[in-house]
C-alpha cells in the first residue's frame, strides 16, 4: 500500500505532523489499524534503528523519528484497543541508583516501543527493589538497567541479586547497557544481555518476548 | 627519565603547568575533550596515540623512546580498558574520571559524589573545551537543530537535550591553584541560577596531576601496566588491573 510506505518514509524523516495526517488518512481508507502500525510505523522505526546501528543516522534523527511514531500511535491507539491488538510484552526500564543520566535510557525506551513492546519507565536513580517491585506489578518479561558512570555501574549487580533473592530471577531477562558497560561486565554480574546501542537492545528485547 | 603523557585537553592548564616544572623530560599528546561519551573511539584514539610514539621513533622524528607512557585519563567510561603496553609500561590513575583528578583523589571524589549526588562539575578545562549547559550553548545548539531538522523538531530536540539538567541539583565549580579566570566562577554560578541548581565552589587539588608529571606513582593511586600486559577493568576499588597479553 502506497500510504503505508508514505507513513514509513515520513516517520524516517521525523515529520510528526504529516505522519499523524497520513495515519488518519489510512484509517479513513479503511486500512486495518494493526497493519498501519506494523507496516507503516514500526517498519519506519525499524529502518531508522538499522541505520542507527550502522552509524548512518545519529541520536537526533532517532529522537525525531520516535516522536513521529508516537504521534502516529496516539491516533491509532483507540483502534488498536478496539481490535484487541496487544503489546509484544512488557519491559521495565530505569537508570540505576545513584545515576541521574537518562538520554540513553530514553532512547532504548523509544526503540523498544518501536518494536511494539510496552515499556514501564521508572526514570533515574532507581533502586534494585524498585526494579523488582515494578517487574512483579507489571508482569514484566524484561528488565533494562542503564548506567552512564563507572561509579554507578556496579549497582547493576545489586539489581541481579535482588531478583535472585526474591526468587524471580528466572521470570525475567535482565538487560544492561550504557557507555561504560561491556559484555564481560554483563557476564561477570550474571545479567542476560548487553547490547552496544539502543537499536540492538530493541532487537534483543524482542527476541526475549518471543 | 622521559615521560610521554597522552591526555585529554581538559587538563591543558594544570598539566602544562606541572609538566613545565617536572624534573623529568615530558612530552604531551593532547586528545579532544568529550571522548568519554564514545569509549570505543577513546580507546581507538589512545591506541593510535601510543602507536604514534613508536612510529615517530622508527621514522627518527623522535630521538628517544619514553621510559613510561602516562595516560592523562581516568577510567572515562572504561575507554582505557583493553589498551596494551608493548615495550613501554603504561601508567594510569585509578580514578573514575577527570573530576577525581581535579579534586585531588578518588576518595575525595567518591565522598563528594555521595554527599552531593546530582552535581554537575565545572572548572577551567570544562569551560574552555566542553559543551556546558549555558544559555548560549543551548541557543547555538537550537540553531544547529533548526537548520538540520526544522523549527518544530528543533524545539523538541532541545527539550530532550535539556532533560538531564532537571535531574541535577548542584553546580560544583572546582577552583584551580594554577589559574582562575574571574569570569569562570561567575559563569558557573549563572548556569546554576538558570537551571535552578545550587552553586558550590570547591578547592581543586593538583596532587595527582603533580604525581603524573613527577613520576611519583603509588600502587594505591596508579596502575603501572608492565610491558606485555593489557589493562582490564576490575569492578572494585582498584578500578583497573594489568593482565599478561
């Protein structure tokens, strides 16, 4: 459908007002809300994600694309609810205790939403207990921990430990990320996944949902 | 002794001052400020800068190889992890970042980090080389966004850029015993006021910078990575360790 390609294309250009109009136009044409979401909005976001991984686009391009996606999703939401379209799973996300940086965390959140995952954002300075509580309350499959500082990254170990101590370690996949984080650190604390960028994080999260 | 220092430009004033007074022969390679944001790039540029010392010697542009290569860096988002020393030992301060170096010790930094969590640090080097959250800097960025992404998106992007400033609550200005421009603390105070933060002034302490240039590297505060070893992250108070390649 030409209009779905247009939605995807305008989304990639970060043109939120036009994406909004085109989504409405697609609905008016009688297109299925799920199809508009997946073949229009999520398709465009997926392309931006791939380009981001290859360093072909940078943070601002991703942010404006995600904004355009959210504008489109807002129009679609009532139709999606009516059609009974459910999210692919729930992820709890936050920046760990002591750390107040959220640019990377917000980017991951947007990318996860771009894959159709429901994201509960706990913000910054999130304690291990808060991660556990929110994961339980929201029946989350995924817990995403972010840290920008080498001074705070060790807090991620406390998050993993808290899930073990509460007997629910096997209920969630714990993902870690942020500038100082590495695969060897992820392995050393017993987390499930480290990804180097927000788009790869979304791919990994989606794989955990299936 | 010959010491080659590879340092972030944020140390320009303090390091240059103490280098000039060192009893040793000091050479310095300066790298751009801000590489901590992209630790992979920092690692690559540090490796290139180390390799360049050997290349210069091979091409006889350098008469003597240094006895030690010192990194004017902390962990800096783990950007120093993975570096290898070939024939010349590598020396690195065991600090999280440059703020600990400007404050004089990792211990003082961690104490202040706990006491004043939410502090945005500024000093000579940061004001002179980095993006700082001043009105002027944000205006400049807004105009760049406007040109690239249009007016509507520019406002949104600037809003996103400012989000982190809402999480901070204090601007900590670190005074330098080497040089203070009278405008700098005023600028830091103005940034604090504009962002709704508290303003605190702290005395800087150049003891680690002095140690870097004088070769007085204690095991407690510096890692000496012997030749044929690689720097690894330690994830404890020691921060980094050396392992055989």
